[in-house]
C-alpha cells in the first residue's frame, strides 16, 4: 500500500513538472499567466517568476498588465532578491500611479532598500538610501497601515548609523589617536543628540581629551587640560549619576591637580 501511495505521489510530481515545462516552452502567453498566478498563490515564487518574466513585455498596455507587474515585482521580494524587487516595485509605482496597490507597492519598494542595508561595520551608503526611501513613503502615506512599520524600520537604520559613527570614534580612542577620537565624538554628539549611546560617547570623548592632555608636550598641555575640564563639566551636568562616575571623578581630580601647576 505504501509503495502504491508513493508511486501516486511521484507520478503527480512528475506530471506537474512536465506540465510546467510544457507551459514554460509554449508560445501562448495566456497559459503562462494562469499557471504563473496559480504557482504564485501556492508560494512557488521562483517558478512563477520564470513564467512572468517571459510574458511581461507581451502584456504592456493591456488590462492585465497592472496585476501581472505587481505579481512579478512581489515575486522578486518573496524570493529575497531585494535589489530587483526595489527596482520593479518602483517601475510599478511609476507606471500605475492610480493603482489600488500603489501604497503597498511603495512600501515594499522602500522595504526592499531596507533589506539591502548591511551590518553597521560596513559602508552605510545603502542604509542612508533606505532611510530616504522609507521617509519618502512616510511623507506620502502618513496614514498608511504600513506607516508604523516604516517608522520602526527608519529607527533601526538610524541606530545603525549611530553605531557606525560611535564605533569609529571609539576605535580612534582604542588606538590612542585621541585627537581624531575627540573630533569624531564631537561630530557624533552633534549629529545624534538623542542617541542612546550619548552617555558612552561623552565619556569616551572625555577619556580621549584627558589622555591627550595628560600626555601632551608642555606648551600644549594647559590648553588641553582646560578643554578636558570642559568635557568633564559637560558630562557631569548631563549624567550626574552615570555608571562611569568613578572613572570620571578620578580623571577630574587628576586634571585639577595638573592645572594647579599653571596658577
């Protein structure tokens, strides 16, 4: 009985494959559209995509073109080919500005850019582009059902940029390039005033300024000590109960002691 059951299953699979290949090689476009849509609805997006790709040019200007182009675009998204999905969804939006799928296509076009954003350790050009695309969607469709998710994605991407900038500044501190570290942390504080990494950034900016000042040549030391003291005051004002308080107070005491020699 089991052998008979498996035989039936095998025959069904072979028959389906044979039918697919037959339609794929046929010249008639209508069966390709129908089978492509059936496969799409079954979640077989790669097979559907192959059929859609063959007939997209033939349907330009026809009533079915809008539906076909949406299915074709989304099949790339479902296949995780986000680069092509972004491009195809943008074509759809441009070609069918009055479509009932306009909002959805616009969102998934923007989200396709989000999906291409790399880890924060890599170049963030794609992340910045994704933020622009998502923000444009939010501006165009502020009441959209996708607006909440779009805003969440923007926050994720913003934080990725924060981590990138923060990690660069901290790396300068780690390799003892304190001037570059101070400048980078200054830029970070200016560019990301509400960052959750702000306390850490202000601490390591102070740490860099302190180490630069303490180890400076004599003719630069006083100015650098005073600058480090400014950073200490800024940190203490912002984070009076900081987790770094013990280290910060130790640095402040050493700065004050060093400044006494200039009185």
